[in-house]
């Protein structure tokens, strides 16, 4: 048989995603360079694109190779995921998804699973595959055996954009590492490094949960920085923001013309103070997306731990809300039971 248009992805591959148990969703969704077998032509190399948009009427792949005119994607039966394999397309390709929403409007969106993105204010997703070879085996072995609760810790919290201006991940691998070592800290805590459109948010309003910000270089450059910290005996903690996300019309919000990642009801789904959307922790696919994201930084970037941002806003349904502006839980209380469940799940899993 000739190769499959969705690049070999089936509804079966997405079962875990739909039941909330896929902890490595990034291996299935997003853009992956793959080699497929075609009976007539043998091995064919290209990129497989896949995006979850269950309420979309149509999805097109807009990219530099089709002059942003859009190639139709195929709905993978029973999955709500649209896929497309494009032959001959690889690393460095710029792309977005053009989604004909349930609302009858076309919305051009960046890939929620993009591994790399253009520098703000541009925002296209970029096809990227890590080629990094780690050299921190000694640290990883020591880490596995350490009793962290009995070990002293001193954490140097740093916002990379402001520590020393205009430095890249590669510059910091020299300067930051030597500074932190000289100061005697055991750990560095990075303020969020996931891609974000608005620099003054300091990374706390994320548009690309799986993309290290390109402001300081490529994803493998960040791997190199973390590797160098580990080789110097310094642990790496990263701020992680599963509490809310910004409303930029090209990002996660109202992704397929409906509230997909967020709650539809503004009393549950919006932070009035911050002008952001709140994740729907009760939705299985959102759980899979976020638990996978936590694991992604730890597996793919060797991060040693996550510091979760804005936890109080996740735990309490009445957080920063007046009477009548929030919806009680099933027992009439103010605790967000789904968020509590979700945080326990992430902790247990990690």
C-alpha cells in the first residue's frame, strides 16, 4: 500500500491522549520528521504534522513551502486530530494551522506542540528535531541517588532576559555557570523559558508550552546551557505555568472556534486580573497536554524540578473573585477539585 496521508498516525495512537493518560503526547502531536515506507518507491522522508481540533470543520497547513496558501489536512477517524504527511519537507520549515472553526471563521493558529518558534513579534512554528548529545551522565546518576530532603539547597533565581542583557543560551553557558559556581549556589531557578509573546510578562504568559523561547537561541542551545550547569554540579529548576495562558488570537485560546483548552464559562475560564484564560483541568486531553509538558522539560531538557507558578489561583475557585463571579464545586465549596487532582497527578507521575 502507498504511504498514509496522516503519516502513520491512527486513532489507536491517540487513545491515551483522550483518556488523560498520555504522558508523552509530544511524540504524537506536533511536527515530526519521519521516514515512511511506500511500496512503489521505498523509503520516503518528510514531516508529519498533527493537531487536535475536534470541533473544526476543516484544517489547512499554512507553511513557507506552500506560500502560506494551505494544504488540506485529514481528520484521523474518531480522534478529533487532523494529520498530514508532507514529503520532502524538513528542519527549519515555518508553519501554522489554519482552522475553520465551529463558529464558521478561519483562525490561523500556531502549533500548541511546536518544539521551536520564530522570535517575537513573529510567531510561526518551526519544524525542529534535537540532535543534542548529553554529557551529564555523572550528574544524572548522582541525582538519582541523592536524598534531596536531607541536602542543603540555595537557589539562584534568574530571569535570563534581564540578568545580563542580550546574552544567548550559549553565552550564559559560560557566564552564568561561572557566576553561580563562584557564588556557591546549588541550584539555578529559571523564570519561565517556554515561548511567550509579551516580553514584560517575564514568560508567565505562555503561547508555546513545548518551545523554549527563541529569544536566546535554539532549543539545543538551552540543552547545552543545562548540560553545562549539571557538569558544574548545579541543579536546574524551571518555573512552569499550567495555571493560565494569554488570549492572543493566534495561540491556544478558542483554538477550534470553541473553548478547547479553557473553560467556556468566564466564571471558571478567565482571570479578570490578568486578562488570561484558565485551563480546563477536568478535560482529559488538557490533562494529557499539561502532564506531558511537565515531563517534556524533565525528559527532553534534563530539568531537575519544576516550580509551579500561581498555585493559589489554581486551587481556589473564588481566587480574586467577588461573590457571584465564581462557580462552587460539586460539594458547594471553593476548592477546585479538578486542579487539585491534576497537580497530584503531575507530582505522582514525575
